[in-house]
C-alpha cells in the first residue's frame, strides 16, 4: 500500500480481522493507522518510511477494552500507541522501530518500560542505575526494575510507588532486592500488595543506601 498524499491503511473498529504479510510504505501520512479493532491480528506486516507520519499509529479510544495482536511486525521508525482506552496491544517479536506510548492502554511484550514517576515517601531514583520502571512481559507477568535511594524517614511497610490497576496482582507478592551500600550486597525484602503498592518490607537499610530491584512476578496467582 503506497499513498503519496494520505494514509496507507486506515481502519476504525475493524474487529476479528487477520492481516498477513501486508506492507504499507512510503505513505505521506501514517503507513498504518489503526483504531480499536478487538480480536484482530497483524502477522508479519510491515510499516516502512512514512514521509510525515508514523509507521504504526495504534489507538485505543475511550471504552476500548479488547486485545489486538501484532506478531513479527516491522517498523522502520515508530510503533506509536495512544488513546484513553483500557485495552491490550500485544506484541510478539516486534522488528525494528522505536516504541512510544501515551494514554492508558496496556502494551504487552513491547520493549517499552514505563517509568515510575513520582516515587512516594521521599524515595528517589539512583543515578547510574536502571531507572525505576515496570512493564508487562506477558499478559500475566509483571516485570519491575530499578535503582532506588532510601529516604531519611525510611520505615518498615513504607510505600515506594503504586502501580496502575492493570499492573496489580490478584494476590500479594514478596521478593528481594540488593542493598549496594552493604558488603556483598545484602538481600532486602519488598512486598507488592494486591492494590499495586510496592512496599519496603525490611529493617536493615540505612537512609541514603542504594537498592537495586529486578523481579518478574505473576499477576494471576
């Protein structure tokens, strides 16, 4: 699909449709412009070198709660996800391109980390470590990573960050991090409750210590 004056492929609410080995390239606007479309799958499709738009503009409007799957799809420049829906856009082995995301839809399998903006109770991000972030590794697997600096007022049970609804587990989860200011990097306990509150759950960390977290936790059990 090649349109020098407009979009390549433009769909709105086109549900339960499979696109296979389809290429949209060199279009003046977005190569692919997809809105909603629950149950649709895009398999080995390509979006390449849009002139002024995006290779993939993927939108879930308000009220959208479905799932759209992109399997082995290619972008030269961008996979751009936006919209105020609460649907799921699932990516399997995306090829090339940079992911950008705005809005409230959930990305699954995309190499896109969501920053933990606004840490609570004086906790801050540690320079020189991975930025505190999270993502869904699969529909039921939450991944959390980051370096944190303990605050002056650190206490057991203190909330560090609260995850959005779609990233909250059905049941609470305990896991450990590492205090890098202690010889041999002593283990530090954390707890993620079923309201998405990431909590410090230990008593051994001193204010100013740097703690690394890297964990993968199931959401469904």
